[in-house]
C-alpha cells in the first residue's frame, strides 16, 4: 500500500470512527464521594436557589399602576415679613395634581406688588456700573432679571447698577427664613389611592384592601408595626422613615420617594398580594458638594388694581416633592418554564460525570491505570488476530 493511500485511510478513520459508551466501575471511595458531591451541589442550586428562591417554575408579569393623592391640613402664620395668614390645601399644594407626585410648600420668599417697570438690577460683577457707558441698551444677561435700558442708576447710596426693564421691585431670594415658614406642614396627611393590575394573569387589586371602609379611613394612620395597611400617611413620619428630619428638610426643600412594592406570588398555596411601603430621599444630599441644594420653583399670583394696572405677587416656593413610585412583579406556576428548568437540571447533572472523570484522570494516584481502562481502540487486525488465536486453541 502506498504512503498516500495509508494517509488517506488514516484520515478516514478520524472522520468515520464511532465512539460508544463504555461502563467502567471504579471501586474508589474518593471518586464516588466527588461524584455524589457534585450531584448534590447541582440539586441544591437548581432546587434550592432556582426553584425556591428565584421561583423559576413560574410565569411572570410586570405591574401596571395608577396613583391619585389627596393632601389635607392647614396652618396659620404671623411673621414680621408677612401679614397674618391662614393657609389651606389650595395654598400649599402646588400644583394641585401631579403625575404620581405631589408638592407641599414649606418655605417661601414673597415679593409683593410687582409691576412691569424699570428699576436698578441687583448688584453683581456684571451689573455694577459707574456711568451709562458701562451699560448696553437691549442686553439681557441669562443670570439677570431683565433687559438693560442703557442707564446707570443708584441701587443704594454707595452702589450703582445698570437699569433693567423687568417686574419691579426685583426679587431678593437671599432672605430665606432660617426656620421654615410652614413648619407645621409636618402634621399634614396624604391619602394615596393606588390601583394595580397584572394583565397576563387577569389580576387586579387596590391598596384600599377589602377590610378598609369609610369609618376605618377616618381614624387610621399608617404605622409599620401597628397599622401597615392604612393608606393615609403623616408627612412627618414619611420623612422620618426616610432617615431625614422634617424641620431641616423643610427649609430648602427636597425630593422624597414613596415606594410601593407589589411583588406577589399568585400560586394558590401563597396567594397573598399586599402592598409594601418604603420611603427614601431621592435628591442629592452631599455635604461635600452641596451646590443648589433642596427643591424650589417660582410661581406668581396676578391681579389688577382699581386703575386697571396689572400687578403680581411673586413667590419662590421651597418645599418637599413626594414621588409615588410603584413597582413589582407577579409570578404564577407555568408548565413551560417548569419543563425548561427541568431540562436545565438534567443538563447540569450531566456535568457531574465529566468533572468526576477529570478528577479521576488528573488527581488520583492510579490515574494511568484508569486512563488505560477508560478508552479502548478496536481494530480489525486485532479482531482477526484474536479470532485466529481462538481457532488455534480450539484445534489443540
């Protein structure tokens, strides 16, 4: 046989050789322990973690939610900077409705009786002037309060600034009360009505649970230990559960999250689905980088005088914005994920012999013996020789 023909035959052996399973019993306690230990780890992972903890045998769906809120409370203020005033919901909840959120006014800077006129700009390096040449008519500084007229006017007996066309007198927001003007807002309450649904399972529920009625709502208040099902929350307790102090937060405001977790197991043996409330501050409170802290915005109340002159009261409102965040996932037994995970379990179990073989052929003292017995290569020449020897012994 030529060399080329032999090489071709060798290649054909590599391509078309067939490997069949050979059972090799190893009477070794160490190998047996390794094999059973790997099987135990696989079963603990699949049954204990995947099935029990992750509930991988269930179909899942994400929550769909709608939220409405209603704040109640009132407060009376009497300060030197402002006339005695009674505040109710229409005053301190601005805007009245929000998208899963509501704002409660706690502090403010009020600039009353503003009119559209001309007045000196507030002093800063870009507005201080000596004469009219330092001011540019028509120039507007994005950080300023109006459009310059080109005149340099007296802001105070010692300081001159460029005159602007604006709502005058200009707002001076540096005089923020050190104690929140509406500090009593900590006793306000909010009713949160939340409806959720899991469309895949045709499951619908409200946070107003079946045992809640009108008389119960009039006397209940959320308490994590004594009354965790009540949907009425005192603002002071919300802020406190978020790890903050209401009076400190009320001065410059902030953002708090009211988190409602609707994670539910809808299987008949665990078919309880109730909301779980938690609270967290969402805005940045970093003492090392405390730039533009808190939460505030401006709004105005417009009116006309007897001589039809338009005026307004500008309010820079500081307060706490409460964001209601609803999340959750529901699960229920499903045959498809169960079959998929059963197949995954069998696939994982098939790794046990492969790992045990590696241990046996690498780490055991008799690994060379095991290696020789592990695989046998059958050839036709060997089979012919064996047959010939059997015939010879039989003849003798």
